[in-house]
C-alpha cells in the first residue's frame, strides 16, 4: 500500500505539479476566446446607436434606451479590449457579467435555454421544449420547400439549414466563462500580472 502511495505521489510530482507551469494558458485562452465576441458585439451597438436604442426600448422595454445602448455597447467594446490584454480583468468582468444577465433576462429568457432547436442537444433544464418542437417543424418545412424549389445542395454546401431559437445558452455560457476571470484574474500573461509585479517590487 505504501508503495502505491509513493508511486502516486511521484506521479503527482512528475506530472500534475509540472503542469502548473502552464497554468497561465487557461485564463489566457478564456480571454482570447471571449474578447472578440464582446468587442464585435460592442462595436456593432456603438456603430448603430439609434437602432440599438430602438431595439432596447421598443422590443425589450428597457428604460432609458439611449443611455442603455451606450452603456451596453461601451461595456462590451472596452471590456472586451481590457480582457484581451488582461488589464483590470477582474474589474471588467463584473459589468460584462451584468450585461450577460440583462441580455439573458430581457432578450432571451422567453426562448428557453438553447440557442438552436436541436432535439439531440436538449438538456434537462430546457424550459421551452414547445419552441424546440415548433422550430424543428418549421425547419423541416423550410428544408422541404428548399429541396423542392431551390438548389438545396448549394444552399447547404457550407452548413445545414436551421432555425435560430435564440435562448439564453450563449449569454449563460459567457457568464460562466467570465467567473474564473473574476475570481482568479487574467493569469501570468497579462498587463495585470506585470503591473502587480512591478508595483509589488
């Protein structure tokens, strides 16, 4: 038994402890993955503030839609840049997470969990199975029409035809991905790390 424990201890020291040298990769990859999503979304909102404000006010029923459009666009754009370079990452994670909660509750909640209506991907916490069934029915009808009256092979050459269900899946996923950045920071490959190292010295 002691030999087994010694062997496991050696394996831990050899493998898992050495892997800690690469612990910067997890927050770095999270930042690289998330940043373009927020930057592009924010830039789109800021570039078309009138339509963004109209969508916020008329469709989502948010108060002060002009102000909300600027706040949401600015948070996503500048927060995305900050996360990309790893500057004030923990601080910028908070308003980005708030933005994801607002988006989930106001724009996506009524559509359930899934972004796409795929019955094989359905998770136990999907609360709008009716929308999945309706979307699948409409998708199948659209496919049938396109197969009969269109060049279906050309239309589906780069991907299959589907219907956007537009649930909270992406907003929730981005929120969860921001949590490690909030709790643990940007990691060793970041402006935060070099600033902290410089000022601590």
